[in-house]
C-alpha cells in the first residue's frame, strides 16, 4: 500500500514523468551456475528509490553457504542501480542467495577457470515497445557466454573526448547465453543511455565481467553502431533470452529406391553379380581374339 501511495505521489509531483511499472531487481548470475571459490556477483537493484539504498537485500532475502558457517560476503553499491557482492566461499560446496522471491543456488568449484575464448555478440537489434505504464527504446544484445555483468563504454561520434561508462548485471539467457539492454529499459525510470544519443550513433565497447571478477572485451561488434542501421523489434528481453541460434540441420540422406521386397534381396544381388561376371568374360574374350594382319 505504501508503494502505491508513493507511486501516486510521485506522479502528482511530476506529471510529465513516465509511470514505470515496478521496482526492478535481478542478479546477473543464473541459477545453477558453477562459480569460483572467490569472485563477484552483480545485482541490479533500484530499491534505493523507496529507501532501501543501505540494504539491497531488504525483506526476506538471505545468503546461506552449504557448510552453515559465515564466509566473506561484502556488498558494495557501485552505482545508483548496481550492487557488487564480493565473496569467498571457503570449503562450502554451494551458496544459496535469496533475491526477492527467487532463491538461486550456485555450485562452488575451487578449480573454476574462465573460458579460453572471448565472448561474442550473436545478434543485436533496436527494441522499441510501449504499453500501459512504461516503454522501451534501446539496443538489445545477445552474447554467447554466461557472465556476471557487463562494462559498457559508449563514445559519441561528435564528442570523441568523452565517453559514457557504467556497469550492468547480465540478464539470464537460455543455452548459456547472456543478454544486455542499453537505453531506456522497460519499467526502469532513467535510461542508461538516452535513445536520442543512440539514434545519433557512436562507438560501443562491451567488456564481460566474469564470475572471478576478470574482464574481457566482447567481440563481434561493428566499428560504429546507429539505431537506424538495426532492425526494430518489440520482442524485448523475452525474445533475447529465448532466442538460441543453432546451426542448420544437415539435409536428410536421399531414400534408397527399390522395387525388391526384402525376401527377394538375395535374387537382386545375385542377378547383378551374374551380369557383371558376363560383362567381364566378354571383355576378356575380346582381348584374346587375334587381330588379322593384311599382307
């Protein structure tokens, strides 16, 4: 009820503002992921709008290691919307993190290593949609590896000396993919980068922040990106998460065409053998026939 009153009050004070639909909160590491013994998790948390700035795990959220003993778990708000969690799991084999109504369990592997290949952009498009209480206008990216978060650096073509840089947790994708949205997100008030700026175009650099905290540049982006050069879709985050490009299946082998029944297979094979034998004898006979010589 308090949240409803606060939302109504904010609309009354700012009649030109958009009525965004809900407080957004997600953790960038998918449930069931194997993570290293020590590393970092990233949580998108807009709860500071309603007074939760000092505690990103307000309410029933919890952290529990499998060995039931305390371990290093340090929460640091690195921006208005993002909390980084630095942890060390010790001898625990799993950790369960409660984020709102979700409980995510991660397996701990002390021998975890990052993939040898750099992550790669599979596809990107312009996402634009509008509904009752919010709207979206930005760029959507699908990346071929799971990652905890992304560091985004965008440089406008008319202002090379300055760049917009920020960190955002990844969205969970199917088939080991990650999803990133840049611009005006659905149900989030302030855009990460203004849609007008994206429309003008610029140089985009993406860096994947892996579960161990290391960063690697994402490959597969063109030198310059501009909204008008992209296809536009209203599928949004659901389309990006569910889409899994797979290699085309090989064409089926052509069927074997034969009129012989299975019981006549021996006769068919035997007949072919006799024919080949007769042809061979005919050729051999020709070789033995002497050629007449004219005197």
